[in-house]
C-alpha cells in the first residue's frame, strides 16, 4: 500500500510529519499562552485552571512534592522516552521492508544483564527516598494539640480530647451546595462548612481518625496527608501548618450518596485565637491545665509538708513524755515498798 493510499490523497509520509510537527508547535504555543494566563495558585484550596498540586502548607508536603517532582517524575519521563524511542527505532529499522531477512539469534547476555540490573538500581534509589519519607510521616513528634476526626454519613465530628472540647459537628453550608449561590456568597463551591476545625500555627497537630458508620477518608491536600477513617479503628497522622489561613479538603473514600458533600475546612490561627476558640467551646487551654496541675501539685506538696510536721510534732511529744514516765516509776516502787517494810518490822 503506497503512502498516498495510506495517509489519504495528496498527503505523503513527509507531509504527515510536517503536519504533525506543526500541530505539536501549535499546541506548545497555545499551552504556553494558556499557562501564562492561569491564575496564581491559591494556598489551601483548588485554583481554577491551575496545573499540578496545591501549594504546600507544611514541610511534609514539600518533601512529598520533591519526591514526586524531582525524583519520580523525571524517572518516569526518561523511561517512557526510552521505551518509545526503542519502539520507534525497531519499527523503522527492523520492519519487513528495511530488514527482509530476520536475525537468527535468540538472546544477548549483556543486554539481559543490563535491563535487569538497571531497573533494580532504579527501584533501590526510589525505595531509599520513599522509606525516608514514610519514616518522617510515621515518626510523629511530640504533639502540641490532639484532634480526633470522626467520619459520619455525611459530616465530620471534631473533638479535642486533651482540652475538653467535644462533638463539634462540621457540615457543608447550604449556600455552598450550589455553584451560583457559592459564587454569590464568595465561598468555595462544595468546600465551605458551618463549623471549622481550628488549629494553631506552627504547632504539631496529632490527628486521630475513625468512622462512626462506614469507611471515610480525612484528606487535606495542602498538608500532604490522606488517612482513612475506619469504624472500630483509630488511625493517626500529623501535620504542622506553617501559615495562618484556611485550608480545604474532602472525604476521599466513597461513603454513600452524599460523599461529594462532605468537605473538610481547617482554619489555622494564632495561639491566642486558638485559646479563645477552646474557651468559647467550654474547654481549657494548655496554660490553664498546666496552671491547675501546678496548683494541685503545690497543694499536694503543702499537705505532705503539713502531715510531716504533724508527725514530727507527735514524735517529739512522745519523746518528751517518755522520761516523765520513767521518773514516776521508781517513786511508785518506793511508795509500795514502804508499807511492806513497816509490816515486816511489826511482825
């Protein structure tokens, strides 16, 4: 079959190559123009027409981005280009027309060693950095705040067990359910909630997740974590927000008909604002708990000192009473002996 019959009348193989090259150049130019027109990524939420991941809001997210963007993605691209180049070269060099007599050999020991050793080395490099990242996720620092997130159909319940705040139910706002009302209210579509999860900035937040009914998933892309909320099980992760602001996420495990209406909104605030939030919801700040603990310890120490003083006084009283008893004993013995002597004399 000739090239004209294969590619259509008037379009040869070289013409197809030129057309494809022109299309690639056009697409590249349009893509560059579109990228230049893209809005700057908004921290903590998805950005319209943006490409790639959300901006990092924690150190762990930046480590994850480096692992993917600087290590995995170049390796993936290099392997894809290598395989595509080899396929193209084989198609051109060893087709029936260019190579009518096929080779007789069945294998090449050197090539087989190369394509076995090189993938193993690539996987070892990936494993080294992957395990290092997993270690950073699992080696949780000492937490400053513990938050328990319970997934329900279809809302989240937040507790601060160490601070005495419980049962904060977080549901999607009614005006965020429709894109028109969300735009009119100036809030993100399907992301704004009535009661947000409040955490302090630059503090280690220990997140505990569980499910009340089915499996949910607590996910906040800007912090780089996604953790399942499973009924009857307590999963753990952590993050440390670096900037004050609002960060959005969603349930990422299909959990029923309203799965798409189960967002997560994390508000990162200053220490003072966080303490005010805890007090407003009937809890106690860490400073209050520490003050009460110090007062209780001081009271216990004072009670122990008073008990020791009382015991010492009792011991001193007992010690001073002992000589008087000893002195009274001979006198009594003399008095009892005197009548006996008189009786003996009379006899």
